[in-house]
C-alpha cells in the first residue's frame, strides 16, 4: 500500500505508463497547490511570530532580573559581606531565570498542545469545503517542534540571566550597603 508521501513517485510511474494515450495524471498536491503554498507561508509566519514573542519575553525577563538586582542591592551587599562568593550570587540569579524559563516552556507547550488538539478534534479554523478537500486547517503535532521550542526558550532565558547575574556578582558589598 502506498502512502500519500509516495504520490509523486506514483504519478511518475503512471505518467510513464499512460503518457502515449494522452492521460494526464495529477496528485492531490497538484490539484491544491494554492492551499499547500498558503499553509507553508502560514507555517513560516507562525514561526516568525512565535520567535518574536519569545524574544520579547526574553527581554522582559532580562529587564525583570535587572530590576530585581537593583531592588536587592542591599541584600546582595549583605550576602557578600558575610562571605558569599561571586559565583554563588551569580548562580542565584541564573537559577531564578532558569526556573522562569522552565515554567514558561512547560506552560507554553501545554497551551500549544491544547489548542492543536482542539483544532484537530473541533476544527476551530474551518476551510471552505466547496473550495478545498479538507474541512479545516490541518494541524500536525510533532514532538520535535515541541522540543525545539522548549530548548530554544530555555536557552534564551539562560542567556537573559547572564547580564543581571554578572552585574549582581560584581557589586561591591560596602557600596551596596552604604547607599541603601
């Protein structure tokens, strides 16, 4: 039995067999080229939009952690005067960013799974069945997509922690305590 992925190969075989008799063979892709090109554009557009959202969230995390460092200047100064090393201070803020990234990635994947599952079962985004052979915008959930997005989110969150954690670690304890 042939799968839909073998359509081009089967088309070539039928073309070779029946080309002399004037029969034209078309695949489902040939019949609905416009739909598939629109879906490809939509896939890339969705990827770009999601990437921009994650980048904005990363800058938001960067700003939030920087503000936390500013607000906790006195506490950081006290920790350093008690003997805390720069690496310990740095790790505190990196851990905070990593936890935020993990929670965000898990919640994002759960929400994406729910929306995709609902589209598959309830067709929230229908297509005109008189024009297209499918009733709704098709959705294919791939574990690789979920993993790539999760790992990328985690890495961006980690990168967002580098500046604030280094800034916190470089604070001078006497200066931090004096002005607070």
